[in-house]
C-alpha cells in the first residue's frame, strides 16, 4: 500500500507526514505538494511565503519518503481571471484548480483506489471537516493522523519540528493561523487581512492591485471581504479595507476565517462563473 500525504508546507501536514512515516515507514511514502504558482516563478508575493518553501524542503528531508512537487503553471489571480470570477469563502477557483483538481489528477494517474491511502493534516480541532474530505476523495481512502491521540495543537507540532532541527514557518511567528499562500486567502477574515497589511504591507499591496485589475477585467466590483455593521452585511475590497484601517476604524481581530483547500467542497460541483 502506498501512502500519499497532502503536503502543504503547513505544520499540520508536516506532523501528519511524520506520523505516517513512523507508523508505516518511508519506502512507499509520497509527500505531494501542489504549488499555487509555477515552480520557476520567482515573484516574491505570488505563491507561498518564501520561508514556506524552505520549511517544505527541510521538513520533507526529516520525514523521509519522496517529495513530489507539482503545479498547474499559473497563480491564484490567473484562476480568477480565467474563470471570470472573484474567489470568495464559498467558491474558490484558486484552490479548486491549483490544489484539489491538480492533486486528484495526479493521484488518479498514478494509483487505483485500492493501491493507496491518502492523508490530510486536519487536526482534532477540525474534525468536523473530515466527512467532507472523505466524500470529496471517494472512492479513495482518506485518513487524518492528527485527529488521533496524542492530541497536539499547532504550537506542539512546531516544537516537535524544531526538536528535529526544522525551524517553524515564520508566518506562525507573525501571528498567522496557517502557512499557506503567503498569508493571503479568499476564505480569510478581516483579522487575518489586518495582520497581512501590518506585517507584510508590500504583499498586501500586491494583492490589492491584482484585485483592482480583476475588477477592471470583470467590469464590476465583486469583493470577498465580509463585514457586519449594525447587523447588516457588506462586502469590502482590499482597497476599502486598507482605507478603513488607515482611518483608525475598529476591526474585528477575531474574524480570522479559515483555510480549507482540500475537500471542503465537492470536487465536481464547486465551479461558478460570472
């Protein structure tokens, strides 16, 4: 039986890979990384944080097995333009194309369902996501090693990595709850984008400019940031949110949103165009 870990450069998928390696060995272990940009693209604000790539490689070396690095050959904003749709917390062309479909294609090309078990780094605090992942990957078998005892939180996992000589991803030290897409995610909330603006203003400016470009391409403004004021929901562009922050308006710092690229929606039916 082959073992394929969905390896994201986050600490959860690293810890999952470690548990799989400890239980089954590394002879038939694959760490599958789906990059959200072309591997040769050196733009500092596209794809993952540069330190995430460092952690990806160093973490894989400690786990063992084979690191398989694949990409669709385009970046997040290209998927929005190609689909003529601004991704949001409900519909995400970026993770659908660059993560879920790409990973599925690779798995189906190399393995039949009875030849492989897939592993995802969801931990025990996210067990509500397991069922949707199992449904999305059917008929392939999916397991979630970090939902098993001993239960670990991310700080425990980071200390585990560092005990083996692998420095934790810097985004965690900067206050981000995940280490994906350089701190940017259309599923993230206002608190995370506030953190992105304050800790990496150049990266925020890049995404703000790409959003404004997309609005021009689409011929309409369809932002994804959600804000509730006096019980009324409104949507903000990155530009509008930055202007609120600069004006000193109060921000809900607990609105972090979530990052769920694998299996949180059906692989065959989460496409919408506009």
